[in-house]
């Protein structure tokens, strides 16, 4: 599970790639939180375009980051959600909390 | 044509991906759509992950069984462990219920299996492990 980041103005964009499951997510949380805690942005966009698979562990990761960012008054957005990931998100109702943005 | 397999593996996180691959490969004779294949991989990932996270303090055995019936267009899987078992199965099946809220667990594992597969049955009692049976029709 790869994590890259890019800052575009007031947005921090985190790009994930590979399979996002319980095993691969173990190191992801620490990496993502390190980037988030650097502060200085008003939105964090999670680009899911390269995610080849995600199960409910990925959901837990996304919701965990959402709660953290909400505490920092930073908005979270989702981008480029592939079909399999979208189905997991829709099943959990995550889009009522975290909107999708187009490029 | 009918087929079946039986697999034993340690409850190591690396086997979540391995189990997904095995289950997907096993379904191929039924010529599943991409979505059907994704559904099976996701459901298997949930059941195996449950065993990896909850069954044992440390590492124990997970067994994965598959059965395929080409004429009936069905595939069945069982994910089984000999771990600590589930105290309250009905509670565990509820969406967002988890015994590990501090671990960022979403509590959606069983809900996803139920939604993505056509049938699911969970059998467990404390100290007696867990058996998750699931089935999908692939027409």
C-alpha cells in the first residue's frame, strides 16, 4: 500500500495505491497521521484512484482519518473512487459524511 | 462439473490477500463478471480478517474451504477457526458493532459479507471458534 502526498494551495492530497486491507493498513495510519499533523491546510483529499482492493479495514482507516480531521476542523474529500471501493463505501453510507469531488 | 478445495493457513495478516487470490481463482470456471469476482474477494477478505484480528491471542489456524457447482452456478466458501469464538453472534452481525473500537475497526465485516454474497451463516460460541459459511450464485 503506497502513500504519496501533494500540496495544492490549501489542500493536502493523499494518493493511495495497491491493496488496502488489514495487513497493508497497519503502517498506513502512522504515515497518514504524520502528514496530517504537519497542519497548514483546510482540506485533505484522499485520492483512491490507485487502490486495487479495499475491504472494511480501509473503511476504518478512512473514518479514523475523518474523525481526526474533524477534530482539527479540516474538511475531508474523496476522489477517483474505483468501482470495488465505491461499493464498500456505499454499503457503509460513508458518502453521507465524506463527499466525492471531481477532478 | 464440481470442484472443491481445503486450505489451512496461519492467522497471519499476509494471508488476507492470499485467501482473496485463492477464492477468486477458484471461481473462474463459473465465468464470473468482474463485479462478482470483486464481491467474493471482498467477502473472503472480511471473514479471514475477522479471524486474523479476533480469533487468537497470537497466531492460530484458519481453514478455508471452497465448493463449486457449475450446473447450479454456485460457489460456497467456509472460513473457520478454533479461536476464542464470539460471545454474542446476533450483536456481532449488527452494522458498526465491534469489540475493538479503539483499533479503528469499522464493525462492518459481516454486513459486507451479507451484502456482497447471496447467503451467509455464522456459527460460534465462546471457546469454540467461528465458522462463517457464504454462498454466491454466479449466473
